C-alpha cells in the first residue's frame, strides 16, 4: 500500500500542474482498445493505393504471419529488424541483385506505412512507432554507367568492319548511342 504522505505530495503536484486523476486515466490508452496487427491490417490495406499494396503487401502478410495475434503496442523495433534481416537473407538472388538490400529496405518502409496509419488513427502515440526507430539501409551506388568514348568507338569500329549488314548495324548503334546506352557491371 502506498504511503499517505507520498499520495498527498502527488496530489499536490498534480494540483499545481492543473491535472486531475481523471485526466491521467483518460490519457492512458486502454490495452483492450489497442487492436492486434491482424485486426488492424485489413484497414491499412483498404486505405492503401494499388501501388502501395503491390509493393508492401508481401511484407504486410509476413508481418501477420509473425505477429498477427500481437497488439500494435507490443511490437518492438527488434522484431522489425529481425524481419528485415530475414527478408534480406531470403531475397531472390538475381544477376543484378544487391544481396537483399532492397527487400530489407521494403520491410522497413512497409512497417513505417503501417504504423503511420496506426498513429493517424490514434491507436498508438507517434513516439511508440517501432518502425521509425530503425534507420533504413543506405542505398548502394548504382552499377549502371555510361559507356566511355573509347568503349563506344570500339563497338562502332567492329560494327563498321564486320557483320552482314554494316549499315543496319551502324543505325542500331546510333539509336543506342543517342538513347544513352549503358553498361551494367555486377
């Protein structure tokens, strides 16, 4: 049981601040009113546009599979970071892939979009968004670059001196040169 002296001091401090006990009770979110992720996500999906659903839908469904039964205020930044690492590790490997970096970035962006909606709907305070406590990974430098003049001259030289139709080859190369041909290194 609390000491009567401490209770009196607390009431006096509240009175000086102009705050009543009823004000404090009204300001605290009731845990029963905070929905679970599975209960709230359909509202987020319904409010999202088709592009957002296409980009983030897969990650939102992963979130439901992992945390569907958890209330929004119980999901931690660590949970989202773990999902980010898992998405990056299981990303489809392509020739021009970046080691799952974009998949990890999309996890954070999907979680941020979800929690921004929850904040806007008054379900959690802005400071409680776990997705906004995680930094997005920095983008790696682009691997595309313009061809050097030497590379372009070499290609044009080979096209002019070989092949069955040098005029067509020259026209095709001219088209690619004028439309900013690029080289992809991976």
